[in-house]
C-alpha cells in the first residue's frame, strides 16, 4: 500500500489530492484547496500559507510519495514566476518531510488520466470522478491534484512492471 499526495500549485489556490494505491487499485483519501488568498496579503505571506498547508497535509495523511505539476509557460511570464514560487513552497514542505519529489507536465497528467494530453478540465474532472468512484465531481483544482496523484500512481505501476521484467529477462534468457 502506498499513499500519494498530488499537488496542483497556484499562488492563490493550491489544489491537493491524496490517494491510496494498492497494486493497480486506487482509493480516494481526501482532496481540496489551500486558499492562499486574503485581501492585502502579499506574495510572501501566500507562499507561507502554501508551505504550512502542505506541511499539515503531510502530517495528516503521512504520504509515501509526493507528486506535483510542472510550471506551464503560458502567455504571462509574471504568472509563471508566481506559479514557480508556489511550487517551490510546496516542494520545500515535501523535502523537509523527507519525501522524494516527482514532477509531471500537464500533458503527461492528462494523458495518464484521460488518455489524451489535450484533454480539458471537465474531462479530467470526469475521469478522476470515475477512476476514484467519487459520488460527486471534485472542484477543478482538487481534481487536477488528484489527477497528478493518479498520474504518479500509473507511472509507479509501469516502472515496477518494467523493473520486474528486467530482472526476469537477462541476455534473452528468463531468470
């Protein structure tokens, strides 16, 4: 059994999703948003809120693995910088807890969960709801974070599968 914490970083709203993985089966443990948005709050205070929120999630859920979405370089370079700083706050919280960090692009996450790297948010939400057998559709940031965790879970399964095959076949012979 492995517990995976997925993070969809944002300087105002940071989504989180926590799942339990047992072989190829995923179970929902929790999700939501860290709201780092208050009137008059500067960026440094918001980053502290993200750091503290992720640190609290790590204490609460005791994850074995931590996965986070990479920065998407869009039209607004200032927004990308703030997003990078929000990611940094979350990553430092995970590193302080001794967790290894796994990073995935938005395209990789969508491909792993929906089957198309060009999927839209509603498709991601629908597939997260379906895969985890949720009674309702999760909020967009939480669904994205759950998708990050699912992506890491699928990657972990594939790596284990490949490692198992590599130990069985050596120089064309089964070992």
